[in-house]
C-alpha cells in the first residue's frame, strides 16, 4: 500500500466506521482529505453551502443512528458549518464535523482566515479536538464516532491542520467496540410499577429518546396493556401509531390546546425517552406538582419542574416490558382520554373539505397527510408552518416526520430532504418549509438535482416571517419588520432544471402533490397560505375548556 499520510489514514478510519457519505465544500486547507477521498469508497457530496452540508449530516444521523459526516475548510467555511452542527447536538443527532485548518507552524501569529476552531466549536459539541500528532489519528476518529453515537447522541468536531494532514504516518483504524445494552435496576422497576399502578389518571409523555432507542413497539405494547393514554413531543412523532385509540397525538405548542387538558387532569406523568430540550417541563408542570416517572437511557436533567419520584435508567424497551409485568393497571379505565381524543379528531377533520384560498395551514397539512404513505418522510423547517405540522401531521411510524425542536434552526428542510432521500431512495420525501426558510438554503436544490435525489419542496408562502408575526400579534396586538417579497418560485425552480408548480386553489393541492412526487427530478410547490388562522387559533385556545 505504501506510506500513508494523515489525511489518508483519516479516510481509512472513516471507512472503518461505515461512513457512506461526506457532505461538504472543498477548500485549500482540506485538499489532502479531498485527494484521499478520490481513492475511497466514501461518496463526497459537494454542497453549495457548509450549513447545508451540516444539516444533511444532521438528518442522515437522525434517520440512521450512524454519525453523519460533514467537512469544511477553515475560517468562514467552519463558521458556516456551526449552525447545522449546533442543531445536531441539541437535537440528539450523531454528527462528526471535520474542518481544515492552517498549519501548526503559523498558529502562534496572526494568520489569514485563522480562528481557534476547537474553542469555537466547544459550546456546540459533545467533544472536539485538533489532530496535532499523526499517530493519534485512529484513536481520535474512533473516540469521535463512539461519543457521537453514544446516548444521548450529538455532534463532535475534529480540526486537522494542513501540515499535519500531509505528514506521513504509520497506523491503521481501530477495531470498533461492541456496545452491550444496560438494563434498569430491579429496585427502580419495582418502584415505578408501584407508582404507576396506584395512579388513577396517568399520562405517558413520549419523546425522541424512545425513537432513538427503537422502543416504539415496546411503548405501544406497554400503552395497550396498561391502558394509559400517550402524548408525544414534536420530535417523538410516531413513537406510537397515531391511529392507536390511546394516542392523544402531539404536545408542545406554546399555547393552550386540547392535549393540555390531559396534563391538567393527570395525577402522574410517565416520561419515556423525553428530553427537556424538546419542550420545557415548566410549560406542562409549572408548579412542579405533577408526580413524574422518568424512563430513559440517561438520568433526568435537573429542573425545578421535573423532579421524578423514580428514575428507571436503562434499555427503554426492556424497562417498559419489565414494568408492565410488575404492574396491575391492566383493564383500568382512563377517565379523560376517550372524550379528549374525540375532540382532537373533530378539530383535525373539520378542515378536510375547506375550500378557502389562500389555503388554511390546517388544510395544507391535512391534504399532505392524505398523499403520504405510512413509511414516507416529511422534513419540517422552522416557522409558523412547523406549529401546524406538529399539531396536524400525524405519524404511524417513527422518523417519518422530522422536526427540529431542540436548536430549531431555520433552513434544515431542503438539505434534510436530500439526506432523507439518500437514506430511503424508495420512499416519498417532502421538505415542508416557509418562504423564509426556503430562501436560506434553496441553493441545495441544485445539489439534490446533481446527486439524483428527487424530493418535493412544499412552500407555505405568506411573504413574511409568519411565526414571528404570530408572536407579535399575541403579545402586542400588532406586527413589525416581518414582511418581504419573494422571487417567482416556479421560475426559480425551472431555472435550476427542476419542476415548479403554483397552487391557485385549494382543490389543486392534492393533484399537484401527486404529480410532483412522481417526478424524477426535485420539485418545488409554491402554495399560498392563510396565516390568519394563527391568531384565530390563539384566540380559540384562550377560551378552551376541558371535557369532563
């Protein structure tokens, strides 16, 4: 094989970790990595912006559980990478970010484009380091992947100076260790079963950790056997099928909603794979007086509104199974769930035949749900549409509606759609975005065309930052600084070699969605939205009363 340099060993280590893709932008300081990739099984996907590369790695990691890898050069390339890296870290998606760097021989003086990237990435990663000795490369890569993929997953960062990348090295990838599951203690399982058995009106709160732990089947069985209703967070969609009679759908709007009633009447919350970053417990347990059972892979975070009676720490699926065997709630009624589910479903279905135009957001989401199959994937960007996607797009399976609700970064949907289509080329994929989020990373549609990932981008078009206007109107009764103009999205799509569609009536949306999803190139749908529904929902939620 001949003598390796550090960059070549690094690529061999990535191959050893099973890396399929690296998303990134080439630069002078990562030339040796790019050269090594020419002889690698890893596919390098050249993106149009480093932020897009990081978001692609983010969504790849969330869908597969394997660390997505992104690459940038130093300085501005690395700063562009940070938003996507931070998003992955706070959302619990495994990512390994690699940056080029100036040579170690000029770090002690003022140098062109030089920043201390290890210091810069420190607040947004689980761990990060700089390779300064070529012989440490294999250890650093193995540690990076182990930490990125270890529960709770997140981002790590590796900085590679250009002179170190070129240095000869004698080494080889390290063998990957086999992780054995950790099981909860008998004491915690028994105590949890006792507490749950005594509860008269318990409620399960399912978070993204249940999905990461592949515990959806176990959660569904636990819910059914124990007869306890379930709500899921934005990032916990699909943890239990929305068609299950005990599923009360999604919780997490920063306003009162039907599902709020379930928490008001609960005498116990069983948090399963719930991360506090998904939705603060101060919003559903402001006085800290609802008793909590915490079931997760990691101990509970400290919060004055989240102090569990018992923490069950270990493999989530096994914990649910063992608690179910020890509990005696089987067959007990759930006083509020049936009436509440009927009200939630009625609210959802009232928009099925709505013909208003511009289209109400509830109707757009309803129609999208009718077109997508149970295995198909939607990626929601951040904005007013995210609230409606969270409230009205319901899932049969885990990871079929991805919403960033930890860091909640705008611009994730289009890069995320590309990554989802790479992971699942046979599934329909729709990137749902506002016009604001669309313009932040629309350039990656060229990447999608070039790579051959035909997904649909559905734009909720209101010529403004709709979510901020919603909050301004709620707080001040007026809005400011949120309006802008847009390009012709159909012409923009066509200029890039894509298919472009404009919805001009409510009746057109479903046929256009079906046609767009059948294309062999990426498609863009411009759909005018009536966001008057935002403030109407706020007014309605203020007067909401709970069923007895």
